[in-house]
C-alpha cells in the first residue's frame, strides 16, 4: 500500500508551515506597527518577536517528535507521554513569554 504523504513530503510541509508562521507574524508586525500608539509599539514588537519564534520552535519540535518516535516506535505509550509533556511545556512557555515579557519592556516609572 502506498502512502498518501511520504516522510520527506511531510517534513517539507512542516518546514514551509514554520517559515510561514515566522514570515507571516513579522509581516503582520510591520503592517500594523504604524497603527499602534507609539507608547505601545515596543510591547507590540516584543509580542511579534515571540510569535515569530514559534516558527523555528515548530520545526524543532517536529524533528524532536520524529526522533522520539523513531527511538520508541509509533505504538509506544512512553513516546506518547514524552511528546505530550514536551508540547504542553512548550505551549506554556510560549504563553508565559507572550504575557510577561512585554511587561518588562514597558515604560513604567517607579515613584
């Protein structure tokens, strides 16, 4: 039986998707930068940069997922749990950075 999508084709699709995430978020940031108030542009830039880094993270997680599955096998519960924990941790990290990192770049004056 022939596969619908080969492993090489899947890899190319994921890499294109990762590049589109990065380029799309940077393009969005450049287009919307002029529409953002000057006081909030730095925060907006940090958020755009965090989202732009999701593209390379997706590619890295894809290669890591494949390495784990190649080592343990597709029907391994251990591989499933490792990948689950890894993806949850990365999602929490991105959400934490997206919500807290811009506050460090905001212009707040302490009295």
